[in-house]
């Protein structure tokens, strides 16, 4: 059976040019993209890579890519990343990895932010099968949980616990994660804003109005979805 993530990753190669500064996210689709880049030796030598992911960074270093830290750049030509799901307006939830703050930083730096993955991630509207995740400074956890329950009475905020060690998951920034499980999502256009108005919240896993395009692979082949049909990538 064909690996649709691999098919989508291969299609993403068409958008990378020599001299580009490329941002890369996390996950198996991005790992496929790194492997395709590795095979194109000439192109691999003439790009600079930046990543939000520890695992992707290890893969890039293993294969000898020119890789910079996020703090060394302020602009990217393209940022590629997967997601849990995205809708017809290319709003995306990136909740699983818990590194959404760094992912969102790279997405904001990029001239082009392109989602890559299999067609099963493409939905009419975002479903509550995935939480909205917030990164919270440790001192604010109890306060933030109380505020969430006041603002979103039907939501269930849960501090993310580690299944590898005793205690909560600690982010690369030394913060904690809270998974907010909604029965139904409030209007997306102000959800990010309402959450980030609560002191102590650093960032959310809702990527609202950020992606420029998506490359998805399905049973009928590869489809490129543009936020604006006139937008060329």
C-alpha cells in the first residue's frame, strides 16, 4: 500500500529551490521530506535548514545538512509542517507534539507556510477530536485553569502528563502544556485572541489564518490547496 505521507513529501520537493532557507516541522511526513532532500545531493548542498523539532534536527545533522538554530534567523523562504487536521480555510490544529510555540514562530517567519500530509487530515471544519493545547508558564497553571473554566464553561482543561516519567510534560521552553477539550469550538476567529489575553499563556496550538497552502496526497493523487486561488507557490 502506498504511503500517502511519502507521496505528499515528494510533491513538496517541487517548491524548494537552491539558496532557500527552509523551515521544517516534526513528524513522519517531514522525515520523508528530509530523506528526499538527502537524495538530491546538489539541492541539499545549497539550502539552509531550520527546524522546530528535536527529532527532525537530529535527522538533519545526521545527514550533513547546513542547519541553523531558530535564534539565528528572522525569515524563512518556506516552512513545511504537518498537522492533526486542517479545514477548508487552512486553519490547522497542531496539538500532538507539544512544540507548537516554536512551530508557530517558524510559520510566522516564513514567506510561505505549507502544510504537508495525507488527505485524511483535510476536513470541512475542525473537529473536537483534538484539543487546543496551550503552553503555560509553570507559575500560572492554576490561575489559567480557573480562567479557562470561567471563559469556556463547557471546556475541560487538563494538564498534560508524561507517559515516560512521573509528572507533567515539560516543554523545551521549561513550561507546561494544558490540553483544552471542547465540546464544540468557539468561533475560531477570536479563539486564539481570547486565550492569549489570559496572562501566563505563551501560545496555542491553533494555527488560525497562517498557512498559505497545503499539499495533500489521497487515493486520487496529489492535490495542492491554496488559501487564495490566485496565490502562486
